[in-house]
């Protein structure tokens, strides 16, 4: 087949005229610059705010190709939210310092903790999700997902002083509700029981009340599942039903020890 024919065939099968990967690249750069603006001491807030506005407008122009999308001038609304978002992020960082014996300073948390970075990009993306800005909030959280191993959908509702330790493998679905002072560890999934497309507008993910701790690799599923306040969910637990407040839920392994050719159970 001639090269000219191959080119024509490729063009014929490129069926998404609005699919521009520059949007992904610019969104990731915007998220990174935003993080620097809020946290890096050598980055001028006054200078970067103007640069961020320019980057944001480029992103909006690329993202809002469909008629009727709410892509008006939302930068001023978003800018007004940044001080409150930073206040919440400072509480998140402080929660990590207070709850992780390995952490020493706020600076260490902001520089080295993937869980904090994932929380930061989530919080910075959520107002854009609520504004109805297409695809950009998801691109932001997927950028953090790629860098940290933490997948937080921007639709999730997360309260103050949120603590993520070790981070890798955490999944928090779109309709998850997490209240204040919740702690979760690596491998935790807050997901849906069913994934039918018809459920897209229904609460599919669990609610976690305040002061709950969820240990590594626990899986909690279902939109009607509520983890009561002050509860502890142990590692490797699988939950699809609600538990009352002040609960302790744990998984008991079946341990078999091989000795002299015989296998004995040890609970």
C-alpha cells in the first residue's frame, strides 16, 4: 500500500475532531503551576496568578467545544475559592504530620508525600467539577493518579483534615462522601457494587462518617453503605453493608501451619 493511501485511511478513521492532546498537556501544566503557586515559597503569588489565568483560559477554550457547555468566565469564581482551598489543604498536611510517626515537618509532607499531592490536586479540581467544566477536572485528578497511584474522582465529597498514608492503590469513586478527620491507608477502595451505565446519576459509592480509620486493602462498596463515625475498618476487610458508629470491623485469616507433613489450622 502506498504511503499516500495509508495517510488517507488514517485520516478517514480519525473520528474525534475535538480530541486534542494539547488539552491534557496544558491541564497538567496548569495543575503543577497551581500547586507551586500555593505552596512554593520562591514562587510569586502575584506574578503567577496572572500566568495561571492565561493558562486557564487556554484550557477553557480547548475543553468547551460542545454547544451549551458552561464555559463562561469562571476564572474569577475559581480564584475566589483558592484561599479557602489552601486553608483546607493546610489542615490536610497538618493531619499527616500529626498521624504519621514517620513525618517530621509540613515541608516534608508537601514535598515528599504522594497522598498529600493527590489530595491537593483533588481539592483544586473539585470546584471546576461543580462548575460543570468539561473533562478538565478529570484530567487534573488523572494527572495526580499517574504520579501518585491515588485515584480520587473530582466528584467525591471529602471533608477537612483528610489523611492518606502510603497512598499507592487507593480508589475513591465519584459519589463517595467522606466526612472530617478520616484516615485511610494504601490499597483502600471506596467503590460501587454495580457499574451499569444507567446508574451514572445515582449514588453508587459509600459514605464514610467522621473520625473513621480504614486500614490497608479494605474494600467498601455501595451507595447505601455507611461507615459510622469513630469506626475502625481493619486491613483486607470486604464490606457491602453499613456498620454503626464506634464499630470495629476486622478480617480473621485462616492460618495453616505445615509441621511434620501434617497441616494444622491456627486461627
